[in-house]
C-alpha cells in the first residue's frame, strides 16, 4: 500500500503560507520509471495512474460514488486542500490523461479517428495541470513548488499545442518551461539538477521542430537559447520578466553567486561547484595551509633548546588544516555520491560534465589534504632529527620521547606513499608537468630516506652497507633531476615550487656526495686499524686472473676419446662438461620426398623373368592373369568380362 494513501486527518488546521510542498519532477520520474515508461508501456502507466487516483480520492474522502453507487462529482478545490495528497490527486489525473494521449498517438496511423481522442485526453491533462497550478497559488505553496507546477503545466500545454500544430503557442509554452527548469536546476541539489536537465533534454527537440515550422533561420544549427531569442518581441519580453520573477522567487531558497555557482581554480582549471559549504571548507584549509608555509619562526631555537608551547602551537595549526581538509573531503565525497545516485536514475546531456567536475573537485581536495600531510611529516622529520642530534629537549604532539630511526623512516614512507597516491588521480595523468613534478619529489624523498638509513648504518660502523645505500640514493637523485627537468619542459611558466624542488635536489646531492666521501675515508681508516694494507689489497686485485689456481683448463674426456691421456688425474677426472655444451641439431624439413610411393619398381618382373615367364604388365594382378584362360573365354560368352 502507498504510504501516502492513508486516511486524511479530521479537523486539520489551515495551511500556513509556504507549508504546502510538492516535488513534481521526483514523483513523476519515479512513477514513470517504475510503472511502464522505462519500456515505453503507456497503457500500463495509464492504468497505474487510474488506480493511484482512486486510492488518493479514497484517502482524501473525495470518492465520487455517492448513494446507490451514483456518480457525484467532487472536484479538488482550494477549500478542501489540507495537504500534499490533494495535490498528488490532480497531478496523477494530469499524468493519466497524458499517458492515454501518448498511448493513442501510436495508433493514430492506423485509425485517424483516434487523433481527436488523443487531443481530447491532452486537453484533460492540461486542465488538471492548470487546476493544480491555481490551487498551489491560492494555498500559498512554497516558491519551488509553485515554479515546479508552473513548468509542468506549461509543458503539458506545449504538448497540446504541438499536437494541434499551433507552433507559435507551443514554442512559447516550451520556452517558459525551459526557463523555469534552467533556474530550478541551478538552485537545487544534484538529483534535482539531473531531473530538470532530463526534462530540458526531452523538450528541446520539440522547440527545434516548432522553430523549423515557423521558418526561423538556423532552426537546425543554432542553440536552443538562440532560437528562443528569435521569437517575437512580446514573447521575448515575457520570458525576460518570467526569468526575473523566477530569480526573485528562488533567492530565498538558494544562496547564489552570479549564476548560483562558485569557482575553484587549480592549475589552470576552473572547477564549478554549487556547494557553498565545500567552498568555505576549502578556503579555510588553503588559508591555514598558506599561513603554515609562510611562517618564518621555527619551533627550534638557536641555543639548541626549544619552546614547547611554540612547537605545540605550530603542529596545532597543522591539525587544524588537516581537520578542515577532512571536512572538505567529506563534502566532496557526498557530492559525488549524490551525483551517482542521481545519474543512476536520470540521464541528461550535462550529466557527464557535472560528474567530471565533481570528480575533479574531489581530486583537488584529496590532493590538498595529502599536500598538508606531506608538509606535516617533513616538519616531524626535522624535529625527530634534531632530537637525535641533541639539538633540542622538547616533545611534539605525535612524537615519542627519544625518536628512533624507524620513526623517521616511517615518516619518509608516509610521504612517498602520499605522492604515489597523488599520481593515481586521472587529472595528474593528463597533466605531464604535474606528474613529472610529483615523480621528482618522490625520487628526492627516496634519496633522502636512503641517505638517512646510510647515516644510521654509519653510526653502527657498517660502512660497506652505508656506501651501498649512498649509491642507491645517488641513483634516486639522478632520476629526480631528470624528472624536474621534464616538469620544467612541460610547464614553461615554472613557478616557485619547482625552483624550491631544484634547490632541495641540489642540497640532497651535496649531502650524498659528502656522506659518500666520509664513508670511504672511514672505511680506509678501519682497514688501516685492522692492519690491512690498502695498497696490498689493490695490487692483489690487479694481479688476479680468471684462471689462477686452476692451471690450463682441459677439455672433458668425452670430447677427446681418440687421444691417449697419459696424465689422467683421478681426483679431478673431468669426464663430461657440466653443463653440457650446445650441439647443432638438424632442423626438421618443411617438405618430405614421397615421390617413390608413386613408382612401380620391377621387383616382381625380375623374379618372373628369371623363371622364364613373360613380363607382367603394369597394374595387372595375378588373378586377372588366370582369368585369361578357358574360364575367361567361357565367361565372355555370357557377357561377363
């Protein structure tokens, strides 16, 4: 049972202004999709509307069957309206008439008489829609409901004039509905926008066809808005006044910025959004983050001590920026989720573009949050390194007392993982400069991580491992420099971020070169302290040959069996080659010589001639030879061969 089909409450209070509400587009779209129109089954939808009207009349105590089952007309007037159910009653009466007309339209070609029936049903639908609009005006429904109902009534009237081939009136009605739906789309949610845009897409072909029949220039090529502008002066003035009135009515239900949208700028892209809360959260995040990047005082003081209050305040600002970014991320995800739900039910021409803009806004917010997290981890690395070097006696929030090497490595891992997550965005793949910039950062931080681990091994007197790590760090620096050059090539207007990255790469390379030289010196000193002569080692390495200690390498015994071995060594017999050497193998022929199968060699004739018999002819068998005797002659008398 429909939840709206319950009995009306008795003694209902009069409606207050703006209390009456009806979402026409949502109701009609859901009903049409669920009851037949998904498969263009207008008969099924008409039957549903008839049953729906009957249930609503029963729920509103407006059943038109009086005493003795006689018909008593009970129209819906402003005096009897107490809630949304009365408005739904008129709405589905209009839907029933429209569905019946569309059902008859498919049969007009076979039975022209049904065209009059179709127009009659459309007139009933227009009448029900007009009564719905009048009641909403008299009952002081909210502004969005008034506009929604007005656009619906104009659409129904446009369908009627279109079937009557009254092209100018149909064009005016469709233009009125289109203007209202355009304004409603800008002032609603993602689902409401998708619904409005789907209706606009459905009436645009009718507008173009009306313009074609009115001989308007460019009816096939111009935009719909341009076609509407080419109507007569009175229609244009009415549309302008309607648009102004619609804008004033929607001003109290939507906070609009020019056209109702806000703009987010990111790397030369303009991302439109109508979510004011999202824009506010992004602005707060960017403001806090810019303040952190431009802050000159450091929490570490010059005398090696630290002000704990300053340090805590510094990281509190990071936490505030991350909290604002988390709010913005939640709002962006909600927009994407709502858009997916809306587009799953309704398809429109602008749905893909709106979805792309929402995905781009989500990518920007995620990118911003990861950037803040990376900067925070860099600050924590600096604090942890200072603690390890004894440059300060302080504690930061999120830091344990006595920073360990694995803590710093963990921060580096988090930074690299964040950069890898950034590169997974689709917008980064299409932006070569940004992709190269992020790759350069990733390689640079990998080099810094390897450098720090090398320094840790050096403190443990593991100089060989430290040298290997410095070599690995140097490889990452080379890749980072190449990626930075690539970013500069793809982005001719390279900004301050790229210049700072180059400076960091240069400093990292200097640290690696210095650390490598120190490790080599420490290794030589360690060898000298052990009494190992470095010069002797180098000379020994120079005199090493591949065959030292093995003498002349002899071939295995299996390959020289025709040679007598006088100095056979039983302890090292060298019988076979392991692994065995490769031997050339004849390839399989592509074609085989089978001509001999068709030749008849005279083997049997040789035996016959040796015994004095005559030579047997080719193809003649022994049985055929015997048949040539007396039996052959007799059998030939009866025609046998």
